[in-house]
C-alpha cells in the first residue's frame, strides 16, 4: 500500500452519513471567544446578588424527576456501550470541584464577641457562608474558651470538620479574611503566632485547608529549613506555625521558648499517656490557651481523660489521686455486672458530676446529632466466622504450649504441696516454653514480671492463628534470633499439618496464599464480595497487619477484583490520588487499606460496604476505619461487617471493645449503659 493510499484510509469520517470518506469536510464555524473562568468567590457573589435582588421566593428546588435520574445515573453500573454513556454525560452538568466552597449560609460575618464589646470579633463572611450550623456552634465554643483565657477540647466525630472550625476560629482571633487578606478586626494587631501540633501525615492537609479558607501567613517547621522559619517568627512575619509531634518532641526546648498566642493539638488523644515524651514536652508550652482536637477523647481508660484535660486546662479535674479516687474507681466498680446497688448509685452521681465539669471545656457531638438528616445511616454487624479444621487444630496446639499453660494454671494450687498458688511458688518461670526462652535468653532466672510477661506475646499468636495461619510463620525482616523462635513455634503448633500449610517458613506461593480453604475468615469474605460486587457495591477492606494485607491482595487478584491499596508504606503524595481514583472510577470495586494508615484526606465516601478483617484492642481504631466511609458526602446506607474468629480470642477482644465504649459513653457523654461484663474490665490493654 502506498503512502498516499494509507493517508486516505486514515481521513476522519464526515458528520454526514451520506458523504463519502474521500470528500473533504466543510469548514467548521468559528468558535466564540473564550471567556475567562470565574472564581468560586465571584460565583458566590453573583448567586448572592441574584438572591438579594429577588427577595420574594427562594430558588425552586430541582425537579424530582431530574434528581432521580441523576441519582440513577450515578448508581448505575458501567455500561459496555459508549453510545449509551456519552449522551447521559453530556446532559449532566459537571459537579463542583470542591463541595466545601459552596455557600451554606448568608454572606455575612459571624459575630462572636458579646453585644457592645469592642473591638468586634467576627468570622469573615467569605468563611462563614461556607460553614454548616454545627460548625458555627463549634467556632463560638472555641472563641468563648479563648475569651475566658483558657483552652478546651473540640471532640466532634471524624468528618464533622474540626479543622475547618479551628481555621474559622483563628480567622476571628487573628483577623484574617479570604478576600483581600486584610485585617478584619483589631485583634489582628497581636504579634504572637499560633502553634499547631499534628501527626506528620496531616501536615499537608492543614496547609491546604489554610490556603483554601483564609489568607494566613503559614509556615511548616519540619525538615531542613527549620532555622529559616525561626527567623521569620523572630521578625514577627509569621502568624501560624505547623509542626509534627516528632519534630516538637525533639525540638521542644527551642519551640517552648517562643511566646505563643495559643496552641492547637490535633489528634489530642496522643496526650493520653502522662509518661510519654510528647506529653512531657507539651507541658513546657507556656500559653494557657491550649486547644485539643480529637474524635476519640477516651480510648482505653478513664484516667486518659484526666491526662488530656489536665494539660488543656491544668487543675480543672483536681490532682491525679483525687480524680482516681473520686471518679475512676467508682465508675469502674459501678459498671460491673455484679455491682451492688449502692455502688451503682455512687457511680451515677459521680458520672453526672464529671459530665457537668467536662461540659465547660469539652464540646462533643456525633454525626447522628449534627448531619444525621443528611445521611442514610450506618449498620454495624458482627460476623462470627467458623475457623477451618486446620486452624482449629493449630489453635488447640497453641493453647497446650507451656507458655500458655503457665498462665492458664497460675491460680491453681502448686503441685509441690505448698499452700501457695503455682504463680506464687514453683511456676513463675517456664524454661520449656519457646516464647519464654526467647524473651529471657539473656536472663534465665526470669524477670520481675514473670510469668505475666508472656501475656501479650501469647495473645498475639492466638489472634494471628484465628486470622490466617501464615501470620505465625517467621518474618524475614526480623532479627535472626526471633526468626528462629518463630520457626520453632510454628513447627510445634503445625505438627502433623506442617505440609498442609506449606511448611514452617514464610511462603510466597501465590496459589497457596490466595486459597481460602484453610482460612475461615477468607471463606466468609469470599461469599460477601461475590454478593456485593453483583449488586454494584464498593467495599473497604481493613486489616491492621501488613502481612495480612499482602495475603488479601493475592486473594483479590486471584478472584479478579479491581482494587486499590493503601498502607503505611504508601507515599504521602500518592495517597490522595489513590483515594480520588477509587471515588471516581466505577471499575474500582475494593479498597484494601491498613487500619493504622490514613489521614484527614482519606475520605472514601463512594464505598457503602466496610469490612474489618481483624478487630483491634482499641475500639477507636475500628471506629475511625468505619468513618472513612460514613462521613459527610456519603449518599448511601453504610453497612459494616466485623469478622471475628468464632470461639477464639477475638470474641474477648470484641467484648473488651464494648466495655471501653461503654466507659467512654458514661464518662464523656453521661449516657446510661447496660452492664454486660464483669471480668473483661480487669484486663490490661
């Protein structure tokens, strides 16, 4: 074929079906001159001007038919025919790039200062018009604390906009507007900057929110240019400084020498341990205006409440021993299943008193109370998965190991005839135990905690077996001694089933790892995924173990599911693109994600099914995992499935989660909780 002939075959088809391909196409009419795009602020002003010029009726809502058609088009599975999809896409207008820029209120300032007080402190109109009703209440709460010269805690659920409320509050204190960057109040004359402490993973989110909501002078004290940032502070050219917990912990002496107007700690539950280096470093901040942001103010123990609030508002709950005797012990004893009536009455009085004190410094709101009318609800389900026959045999062998037997029999009479129990007499150490021998390889006489030093390692092994047998095999990334210990323990508990599970060494066999035959949870997951994908649902699949994520990834590949993955090793600059792709692409069916990974930008509202493959001792981690999907912007009913190994340790983990959630509801919200448990409350976390 000649070159000219090839060019003729590549000529584009004309718009008319009757014309031949060889005929030249008629020239297209000239395009109108392109208008410059309007900014989101100018669009808001135009809409506001139109609404004020026609004060009679508000703009009519969209027709139900078109709204229903739009929803049907959004939820309809992807069609294989492009002719069916293209017309629908042309008829539907493109969604706005950022929902947060849509006006949610009148274009007027939010006045925070009392009537008659000067100067007037207010949130500028450009920010106030985009706030929801509960967010305005949160801004008022923060300013009232600031005006009284002390701090407090904003304890809203994840997804209610704690960051936005904080920025709106700072705009009133500093006096910033988003339009011209001018001072809106005399409060802007303050020269002391604001300090924001947050996890490293959310520094970029804070930067982006500041740039989108107001015109602040913001710098990040993190990385190699820290000295330049300090020079800018000394020159009073900086209004907000953002730094990470790790950086502040190592550079606390330098940062605590600066006179801060106020300090904001994001994820304030990180201050729950008074012995941590971060808590000690934060005590050096001199300002009294200390603010905390957290959706899980209490995660494990009531004493965590004292640690957080004693830093935010020192002395508001008395001293440590007073809080322990007056609140902690009565509430715990009153929550026992077998608690006497007088204990219950004392606990109820102390609960009401604690809630009344905390209300002065804490604003706690849930999604149901604030934006519940905008969402279709959430359903939480517990799925007890029967372990496979191999898992059951391995689990029983693990229970028979000397390391676990010494803990099981610790309260039995000693076999030597002594009136003491075994743990008090001859069974403090267990040289035959594989785990004990490894932990005390440098001290064969044991440690002061023996045998209770075995509790956590043994619980970890039991939970690994209930999830997947591959998890108890040695990890090549560990040190040699630990690999030897794990290989020896795996060989002991596998016993005659060692060939069935691919040996005691870590396996990378694709067909073996992706097979659900020897894993009860993967069997249940296989049935759930096959049902949901046929219905067009999108699924979030969580696990706290990276090794389990690797196994689940092979399982999804074998089953042919299109998925994305995010864990701690995913680069920060790639996370948002993964989230956006999953939310926008109808072909993405599953998002495989670590329970511990993620930040403020991980908003997966396109998913309506959430699976937590392995429960955590800390219920806050599982609740935060659910909130990745159940948050503002979710248009479908969210169903959560927590997979538990039936008859395994995970049933007790779930019982412990319920008990911790009950304590949190009692101490923080003052709710009345039914007493379910007695023994689990004495477990260590």
